[in-house]
């Protein structure tokens, strides 16, 4: 056979590797959602208070978001496959302990370790994809669509699977589920993924500690505000210390020779705009789905299994829109227009949800708006992801992947905390039956999810440079 450079570059296992890496991303993103329907069962089994129950989710989200930059740097230095497999191993072991949790603390700690393992998996997996498909821009667009779909489907299908496992078996299986599938990923990884090379370089531990602590404290402060109020010391001090630590992190990056995040990477306009877009997208989409589940269960009185089935159209529709439509729209109109349209449609869906009533019905109050939300998310996500990662240099792929994942997860955690605070404040200020007061809060949350998405449309219009030729 002729030995050409293109043949050397094109890994024959790249599509199988993509399937494995997307499956791993699916598992990571599902871990943020699979537990949601099981929360009432966990509360009864382990004796959580209503206030403390949120930490089943936030323990994962905070460590995940806080350690992603370090995970990306470790992947660049020690080899992407090695760090990917370490992450899967940590996630698998932590899932076993989480599924066997005997009290509140043991579950919270296990969930936090799950988040730490996921922070190694996500940037390493995306880096491998970028390296595998970097030689073919058409393939890269398609692979990013698959990657985006795997994450979005993980979040949506996680709710469905969580409802099924909780109702048929036990809440513990929403966590133990990760043990066999994690082992499967570990068995397949050496066969499908190239080993990769270690690079010489230092780890910016001071930067990693400061930014991780800053993100943890800021998210913690926002989460605490829901229960304690924005002026309470338990809210103010974490936010203030987190802000100071973030400033220290920036100063460290300016003066260190091998920083965790070389600030020069932000000179790429689209990379910066893409990451900010992902913050706004996740801050709109993640809370919207969260409150839609609550609306189905606590206002329309759906059983957990039926609520999960009611969410099933979201991943199905996103699969169709992401693979069949989004890539073609972006190829025809470019990143700017595609992202703008996506954010507008997602914003409209939030505003439609904000009109939901206590005596509403699924087809009239949920399905149409859910269809629009799935379409808007698909159209906004692909160009935002492309802008955030595709223009990074190959030796900064782990960094770009870490930034992309960090902005998305921090946007999810912060957006959810803010929307929960808005909903709780509204619910407390109105009178009526529980369904009425809850629905008032949900309406406000949906409204502001829509407004955040519309802000994303403005950002796309002003700052994104279209790649359309």
C-alpha cells in the first residue's frame, strides 16, 4: 500500500475510539442527572434534611467543575489515555462506595470523588478526539456534533434511566450502574485508544489549588444563598474569599513561566466567545430541565417513571437535531448565525415554559416547548463547542478541553443555584396551595432561563466570528 502522510494520520480505529469516548462523556454527563429522580428516595433512606439534600448533586458538580482545568493539564503532560483511564477507575470505585453508602457523609464524599474522577475523564477524552480528527475539518465538525449529543443525551437520558432504576429496583442502582460500565470502558480503552506520549513540563499546583478553591467557594456561596439569604455570613464570606482567590489565580497565571492557563489562549476571539457562550447555554439549559422535572412531578403530579418518560423526547429530538440539522446549518450559515438562532429558540422555549399553569397538560404545556428547547440547544451547542476548542493549538488541546468543560459545568452549577434561589424566593412570597406556590416559583425560573439564553444570542451577534467561507 502507498505510504502517504494522510494514511499515517488517519487512525483506522478513530470512529470506534470516538464511540468509546462519547460513551464515557455520556456517562459523565449522566452522573449529573441520573440521581435527580432518586433524591426523594435517598432522603428517606439516609435521613437527609431538605436543605442538605442538594449536596448529593452539588458535591459532584463542584469538584467536577473545580478540577477540570487541572485534569486538562495533567492529560497534556502525562498522556491523554493514561489520565482518561485513571479518571474512569476513580469514577468506578467511587460509584461502588456511593451505591453502598450508609449515611449522608459517605454518599456526599463518594459523590465528590465521582466528580474528581469525571474531571480527569472529560478533558482527556475531548483532547483525544481533537487529535484523532484534527486532519479533517469535515470529520471534526461531525465528531463535535456526536460529542455534544453524547453530553446532552447523558443529561436527559440520565433522568429517564434514573426514574426506571429507582422505581424498578432501588436508588442505589443509579450509582452501582457505573461499576460494570466503568469496567467495560477500562477493558476497551487499551484496544481502541493510542497510548500517547508524556511531555516535559511542570504542574502549576498553586494555580490549580487557587482556581479550584475559588470555584468551590463561589459555587458554595451561591448554593448557600438559597437557604441563608444573600446577606448571611455563610453566603458573603465564601463569595468574597472565592473572588480573592480567583484574583490570586489570575496573578499567578500572569507571572508563572508554565501556568495552568496561559492567558494568551484568550487572544483567540472565538475561543473566548465560545466559552462564555457555553456558560450562558448551560446556565439556561440545565436549570430549565431541572425545573421541568419538578413541574411534571410536583405540579402535574406525574409519578417518577412517567416524569422520566415525559423527558424522553429531549434526548431523542436532540439526537435528530444535532446530527441531522445542526452541522448542516452551521456549514451553510456559519457559527455566528447558527448560534444566534439556537439561543433565540432556546430563549423562546423558556418564555413558553414560564406560562405553564397548575392545571396544564403535557402536550400543550410541555411537549411543544421541549421540542423548541431541544432544537435551540442543538443549534447553539455545536457552534459554541466548535468555537471553544477547534482553534486551539494541538499542544494546548487538554487546556482547551479543560476550559470548555469547566465553563459548561460551572455555568450549570451557578445557573442552577441562581435559578433555585429565584424560584424559592418567589414561592415564599405568594400564598395558595403547594402546587400553586411551587408553580409560581417555577414560572420565574423558566422566565430567567429564557432571558439568559437571549443574552447568549446577543453575545453571539456581537463577538462570534463566523467560520463560513
